[in-house]
């Protein structure tokens, strides 16, 4: 199975499997770490979604 994995933070595809048991990936360009598998075509969408989710999460946290 070959899947292109791209960093949701900087868009680099130089991702390394950091922790295979937890499927944590690490970006060798920006140092991002996360359980992320982004297919090439959806990268921009995925980045936007991630930013949205982060904003939502922050909002939810602030309201508590
Ligand atoms: Zn990166």
C-alpha cells in the first residue's frame, strides 16, 4: 500500500513514521508530530479543516 503522507502544518511530504504503534508521524521539515495521514489531493482542504477545528476547539475551551 503506497500512500502519500503530507504534513498538515507545512505541506511537506517528508513525513516519517515516528511511533508506528500509535501511528504518529513526524515532519522532518517543520517538526510537526501527529497522527495524520493526508492524501495529496486533499491537502489544502485538510489544512483548512485543521485550522477550523483548532479555532473551534479554542472557542469551546474558552467558553468553559
Ligand atoms: Zn511540516
